[in-house]
C-alpha cells in the first residue's frame, strides 16, 4: 500500500549542520582552531586526489645553501594549516583509510607535532664530528676543500707521471739516436778499415806480382794503344800496344814461361811468342833480332830479343799483344796494370 508520506530529502552540502559543537549556516566557511585537526609526526603529508585535508600539513621544505661561511639551515617553524570548504572536505575520504597514510596519523587530536630527532645543523656529520661540536656547514666546507685538494693532488700526480713518461720517452729516443749514430759511425769506421785493409792487401798483391812481372822494355814512349782504328792495320783496329824506342833496345820477358814461337811472321816481322804458366800468350813483334828458341824456358826480366822495325811498320817500336789461352786478344795496358805494373 502506497504511503502518502513524502520521501526524505537528500542532505544538501550547503545545509546547516553541527561541526565541533557549533552550528553554521549553508555555504559558510569559517575554519576555527577546533575544526583543524593537527598532524602528528615528522613531515607527514596526506595526499588525496591532488588535494590535502584541512587537518593535514602539506609539507615542510628545507633549503641547504653552501656558502663561503658554511651552510644555512631551516629553522623550526610553526605548522601552517590549510583548510578547505566543508562542501569539499566532507566528500573527501578519511586520511586514515588511505593505504600507507593511516600509519602516519594519530588518534590524539590534541597532541602537538613531534620535533625532529636531531637538529638540521648536524645533518651529515660523523659521530666524531658531532661530539667535537663541528658545524655541518663547516664540516661540508672542509670535506669539499679536502676533496678539491685530493683532486688537485691526483691531477698533479697525473701531470707529473705524464711529464716523467714524456721525459723517459725523450731520453729513450735520444739514447736510441745516439746509439744509431754510434753504430753508424762504427759501421763507417769498420767499412773504412775494411776498404783500407783491402786496398793494402791489393797493393801488397800487386807489389808481389810486380816483383814477378816486368815491363817489356825500360825506355819507351807509347805510340799506339789497343783498339785504335786506322788503315795501317789489316783488321781495321790496332790489336796491341806499341812501345816506341831506340833500335836494338833489349826486350824482356814479362814473366816466367816457355817460348812457343820464334821467327818471321809476315806483317808482324820477327815475332816471339811467350806462353805463361796460366796459358796466357805474350807476342813480341817487329823485332830486329830474336835471342831465344822454341821450347826454351825463360824467367821474368830475361832478354828474349831486340827492338826493331821489321814487318808492316812506320818506325822502330815493339808491338806487344796479350792473348788468352783460347787466342782472344785483350788490352795489354790493362793486363800489365793488373799485374802491378804501371805503363
């Protein structure tokens, strides 16, 4: 059966109600000390949908500034209360019901905030520094200076190590340079000594050969050299070395050997062939007379004939040819020089 009794009206957020023993009219917002619930504990903040309850302290800020004289710290300040209109505050959930927030709240509404366990001026101090009464700012300043000194010492040590390394490398390079120069000097000296020794040995060899070799005549003038071109020679080139001198001058064996030919030889006139022990042949041409015979053994410097102008000649001279064992002609001057004889 339906009732004619009107339905109860929904409570209006602006209706008159009692809060803390006092009545307030709709829309009034008059927070009092009794309506503010103090927050207990250290730095306790209750957050709810971006807003804080009127009984919650939003936060306390501490600004630390390091200066030449030390550190400024926040002083104890009276809590600042922030209130909200009842229309908003009444619709907010209880702060104690929020996870992780209720533990920060106290049932004792009259209790005063708990002071910090230790003053901010002792923050960061060691127990030894605290016992000595050291100020936190001075302690921080001392630590910064100590750290700066350590960093400077480290930088100085690195710079010193780098300088020592560079000096060591430079010294090593200088030592290597000196060593290389010394080695080069020693090598040059050794090479010079070797060349001098080689030259001396060659001179000794040539001197020994010169003792066993002799020029074919002692008084002469070189009138034609090996390889000259001209119509006077049947081959078109001169095949020997001409020693011009006085007729009848003695002609000597340049080295010990055996006479293999002695007599007339056409354009060579009277010719004597002396064969050395290594097979080299020495030809003496245009002689006026021959003093040896075939098969005869002669020694260095022994007379084998006389200078003349027989055969195809234009004047008195000795035509000297040097041929290998195979019969090939060579330069007599170079051959004599190789035996230590200077022509």
